[in-house]
């Protein structure tokens, strides 16, 4: 196991700079750790208080009578070296430095000083100038906002807001995350350490990476070549204006857009263009196995939904699966005349969970289908159970599109997400997320 | 954007040819000459029609200053072209080292193959179909070094206009294997030599062969 397990699996932590003032991050972070349900020991550290949020507060790290594995640090920048020195003496193994005011503010010497200390004591450090770390399997929400639901998506972000947004969206949708790590200045732990860690992490299925610049191109390629799990990337700075802004935000020197696109294709990383695509694709991959092919079968209650899906499938270079003539005649004979038997398979307003199930099970015997996309365009209660049952009985993946279903849609979507079945609120978004996973083009022949 | 500022220098085309030949990259037959009579002799030796290109360290874009003459069919056309190039160079005040006489390569699909350096990922290869496909549609693909033959095949297929190479309507498939070969050889070249930038444009791909017709090579 990598050295970073002492960070994510920490059994005890101290919040240095813990505060009773609700407007301070030292209060927000400690309160989120408690609300998140952290099972390990928590030690607030602050020389000015005896109790913080009802917990006994220690004047300094060295005053804590027990071992501390992780230090979460939210103090003024110039105090950080002393705190880290103390942490080293205390035997702390990992640190998350939320405090800003380091290289990003021109204080490179101060940052160098901190790096020297962590090297001396062999401490792994996230940050400084970051939004913290959340690892749901350890119920360790040392960041904001509070996100508790466990899922398979690990988020690594060079922007605190992007990480928070993705994580919260995943929780609101009932999907959850395994981790959110805000990279900050990457003075020690960088995206490569985290990619390697989450690639091995049994609680993670897919990795979402927001990155303004890679720390080291050559090392990035070496790591990328080794990764087994899908990695979805949003790398801004695609225009000159974006590059300038990235340079101001994280001191990033970004390379050319087409070069990064080439890198992604070459190394099988999934490159996305905006937050929406980034989230959708990470969501899909955290919930499905590797999609085996591009042939999609539509089974719809909505004519309009089916038409939109056809356009999306062709437009995104996916394929409409072809049903054998034999099966077609068999199904045509079995079902009412007003059903459209084929692809799309239109159940019209007669659609109900049993019909979806019957038809998908029958069609699953076809060889030319890789993915089923049931489209639910009406409030049909019970489709979640039907799709979840079918999923257990067939080889093909199911990616659901649910729209126009009002409150029923919200409820059914939640049920499916909680069981790891992905649902998208428009045909295009469902198809686009699928298509993104096939960025790597096949070669000649 | 801030990039490492290293001085780079363009090689004269005969020097560029030399380095490409060392790596067995296919080039048309050529002679580098400094006199009108030598030009005529070289053209005869290569066989008509020929092309004539000015060789000058002052001129980065030869055709922009009338420094490229194509389809020269006979001795008098060669003499006329030579005088013309010298006169133009004089007009612009360019110092001329000589001219390169080359075999005319015609009737193929024009592609570009280039190499440059990225701020994050270092040396990369760029491929695209020539002319408006590159300039207007920016239809190019990129791969970073090191690359495999599978990477190269994928980068060729990836450009939207690749159908012009794989065969479209009555057009037969072109010699894609030759293009793959050039890219692999170029990647070896830039890994081994001290090269800043390469621009092979155009590379003419025909049904059975492929030639780098124009080469700009920059060294540090």
C-alpha cells in the first residue's frame, strides 16, 4: 500500500487552528469532520480555547496525549513551519495544509521551508492553499461542503470549487464519491501520487481529474501508461484567455490544447470539454464496467426521446444496434401493432416496467447489442426495480435515460443511482457520456 | 505564454535534406548548385521536369518571395528560372547561397508532418492533410514522443480528411504505410539529434510511394 494510506486511512486526526467562530474555516472543517461521522479520534488544537465544538481542545500538537496520524492545518501562513516542525516531532504521518499565502502569493521561501520540514520527518502533505480532503470510506470529511455518501468516483481537483461541485452533485443524485482531494499548490502530493493511489484503491472505480497544468509531463505519461482504472480529465486553458487565467490562478504554464488531446488519445485518458461533460462521464464510468462496444439498443416510452437519441447516437459516432429479422418477426407477432419493433423499439404510451423488462430480456439474446438504453419519457413508477432486475440477468450494460417524468423521475432515478445504475436526464447526455469513453480511435483495418 | 527561450536556427534546405537522408526519409532526387550552368547540368542529370528552389538563410518562406519554380521542362526554362530567382533575391536584398534542383513529384495527396515542442509534454509530432485542411479546418492530430506504430496509424486515421488517403469514391488508397514509416523515422531523428522543430510540408503521398517535397528543420 502506498504511503498515502496514512492520509486517507488515518485513525486519528488533529485540526490545528480549530475555532468556535462559525465564520472561520477552522470551525467549518472541524464541524464537517464531526458531521461527516469520522470514526477515529479528533483533537482540536488552539491555544485560546479549552473546548471547541464540545471537544477538549489542546494548546498545541505536543500536548495531545495520544498518537496523531493526520494534521489538518488552518493557521496563518507564517505559523505553518512551526506547526509542521511540531507535527514532525509528534510523529504525525500526513498533513493537509488548507492555509494559503505560500507560492501562490509569492511566498516561495515559506513554502520551501515547509517542504524541508516534511522531508526531514517523512510526512506526506496535501496543499498548501487547498480546500482539504474527503475520503468517504473513512468518513473523513476534512473539507467543505459535507459530503457523506460513499460512491466509486474519486475526484482530484486543482480547484476547490470544481471538486466541491462535482462531489455535491454526485451526492445529490444519490451516486456519492469515494474521495475528493483538493490539490492546492501541490508542494508535495501531486496528481500523479493520487492517480496511482486511487488506481489501487478498492473503494474507487473511476477517477475524475481537474487539472490546470501537469507537474511533470514525462512523469505524467509514465503514470498514465500504468493506470488500469478509467480517468476522466477536465483540463482548461483551451483558449489563450483561459491559459492566461490559469496562469494567474495556479501559476500554470499550460501547453497546447491539441497536444493534450493527443496525449489523452495516446494514453487512453478521457478528455472532456466542460464541467457538465466531465461530471456525466465520470459518473457513467464510476457506475459501469468498461463498455465493450458502441452498439446501442433503444427501448422507449417516448417517440420524441427515441428520435433525439437516434440523432445523438449517429452524431456522436455510436451505432444503433441491428436486430435480426427472426427476432423482429417474433416480437412483432407478440406485441400490439402500434409498437415500433426495431431500433428504436417504441413501446408508446403502453410502456410499463414489465414490458421494458420482457423486451430487454428477449433482445439481450441478440449478439449485436452492447448497451441497452431504456428511455423513460413519462412518470412510470417501478422502472427502477425492472431495470435493476434485468441488469442482473444480462451481459450488456444498461444506461438509462429518464426525462419528462416529474416527481416519479426523481424518485426512480434515486433508486437506480443508489444501486449503481446510471441515469441521465436527456438522450444526448446519456449518449455523449457513452461516446466519451470511446475517444481512442481504432487504427487502420 | 511563457516558454523556455532557446535560440533556434533554420538549416538550409540542402542541410535539412542531408539529415533527413541520414534517417532514410524519402526525398526526391536533388542537386545543390551555385551556378546557372551547374543548374542546367543538374536538371539534365535528374531528368525533366524539375523544380528549382532558392537556398538562402535570409529566406524563411521561399515561395512568398518567388523563390520556388515548378515544372521546368527544358534547359531554357531552367536558365530563365535561375535568372529570375537571382534577380528577385537581389530586389529583396537577400543573400543567396544557391539553388536546389529537384525531381518534380506530382499527382498525390499532400500531407504535412511536423515536430515541435510543448510547454508541458515536450516533443510532439503533428500530422494533417495539407493545404486548406490544415490552415482552414485545423484538421490535425498530435502524438507525443515516444510513439509506437499503432499510435502513428491512429493519428493518421484520426484526422477527418483521412479518407483522402484511405480511398474515397474513385480515388484509390494511397501509400499510408509510407507515411507511417516517415513519422516513425522522424520521431527517431528528433530523439537522437538536437532538433527544435521540423516542418515537412508538403509530403506527397501517391498510390505506391511517398516523398517529402519540402523540409524546414530548425536546430538549437
